[in-house]
C-alpha cells in the first residue's frame, strides 16, 4: 500500500489473546505508514503475548488494556468507540468472536465494540477445529448479518504444529479490506470474478518459448482489489503468486489459459482479461531441444488461439478486455471493444518508461460503448485497479464512475 492512502483515518485496533497477536504488530506498522491514526486496545490475555509498549511504539498512542484503570478522561471504551471510524479485531479469537456476536462486554475490546456504531472488520485466527466448529461459524454468520466484514483466515501451519485453516490473514490482505470498507467500496460481495494475468508462453521446444514482457502485476492487482471489495475471485495466471483469499490457477500457454477460463466461465459474473495473450505461436514445437548452429534459425509462427473470441459472450456476463498499444490507443481500443463484443476495454500505452509492462505503475484509458469513460493518470497498479473496478461497478449499475 502506498503512503498516505489512509491519511487521517481513525482506526481502533483490538488485539485478542492468541499466538497470532504478534502479527498484529505488522498490521499496526503498515496502517501508520499509510497515514492512519491507530489506537490499540488489548484484551488482558493479549498482553501476555505482546506487551502494550510494543504497540505504543508503533502507533505513537497509549494502549488501552485495562478499561477499569483511571485515565482522567471518563470511560476509555466510550471515548474509543466515539473516536473510531472503524474497529478492526486482529486477531479475533474464538472467544472474542463469541463475545462480540452475543453482545458481551467484560473487557475493553468487547466493550468498545458494543459501544460503537463504527463498521467492524474481524480477522479470525485460531486452531482449525475451533474455527470450523458450528458454534464459531454461527457467531461469524451472525456478525455478517450485522454488516461486520470477516477477513477469512488462511490455510497453513498452525501453532499446534499441523496445517489447516485458521492462520491469520496476511497483513496486506487485512489492510486492503480495511481500506475498502473505509472507502465505501465493499461493493462486490456476492460477485464471482474471473481474472486472467501474465504473458502467455508459447513453446518452441522443451526449454524455449515465444513470450512477451508482461509481469502479470496488473491482473494480480485487479484480482486482489476485487477480493478486498468482497468478490469471490479466480485468477488464471502465467505468473503464480499464491495470493491469499484468491483461487489461483497456474497456466503457461494461450490454449492452457483458454481451458482454465472455460472451466470457470459458466459460474462467472465478471470476466477481466488482463493477460497479455501471445498473438502468434510457433507452427511446430520441437520434441527435443533445438541445438545451436551457426546458420540462422527459421521460426514459423501462426495465429494463436483467440481466447476472448473462443470464450464468447452470454447474458449476465460482464466482459472486460485490455489493449496494450504503442500508438492511437483510443481508436485501437474502440475497434477491439466492438470486435470482441466487450462491455469495457482498458487501454494503456506501452513503451513508456516507468509504466505499463513489467512496471509497478500504469496509466490507462477506460473505454465503453459510449466512448471514453475515464482517464486514469500514472498511479501504482493497485490504485489503477481500484479505478477500473469503480468503472466496472458503475457501468454494471448504470452509473457514472465515482470521482471521475
């Protein structure tokens, strides 16, 4: 997350008594670096895992750990509840989740939640059996009905030594959800999103391929932003990265990408084709390595499979394409929009230093059937992805993109 994204936003962060409490340290650090004002509150059990002094050093604010301690400013949980724009519980143990769901208030974290009208983000962390128990799931479902946002835990090695679900979500994922909630962009819940990313690799022989300079960063950013906004996301990519909270399908060639997309397309609401699919592929693929010789090598290329054309369109599927162009990008984008029967197309100029292929930055033009919808200046790809999703959401709902 870039600095200043949460500048001035007021976040009360509650730490529960679990081994994952130490991971909340990184969440607080990243929040403060992004400009947020963070005030930490801890259950009595949490202070036995991490000292309050640690969080005070990172948040630059006193830590509230004993709600009965005199502060000279009235009831601390009431003051925190009125101050906070958002309350995040990181980690949220089974005990804290149960107390919040049932409206109990016997320490400062549960007391502050009950006294507040601010939106709540919970990041559960616990043993896999505890997490999957019907009681815990019932409590989480109850909280969801009250508009609390749950950052589902990851699957991985747990404190018990075994592997399973219950591992605290990565700090970046927790903060992305916090940002989406504060920005009023938790607007993709229930939406099934399919994103392609990366440049395809078309084999020449067992060790060589024809490819391009795509890093897959734009597609991954689109997938991660969609997940943070509540969507169920499948990412089909040639650059695997194992992003949490996303179903990732690794592929290599255009044909493999097409097969993976076809397998998921029927249960998809929004398709975003951010992948740089090779337009041409070798006519023949050598079964063994082509040995070096002093003579020139003639490589015959043929038109590659047209992934978007083969996927086709259907009622209810919103289709977004990408066009990486070197010149006349608006005209090229408009032509591709019509030819591919797309709802939106995102065009960007390649060959510009510091943006586009391989870069962490991008600048794009978003084009719809009525013309240019938005011009997005050079920004980090995460922020560009947010602007693109704003445009997608607005077009799907017949609105003008917010802030454009």
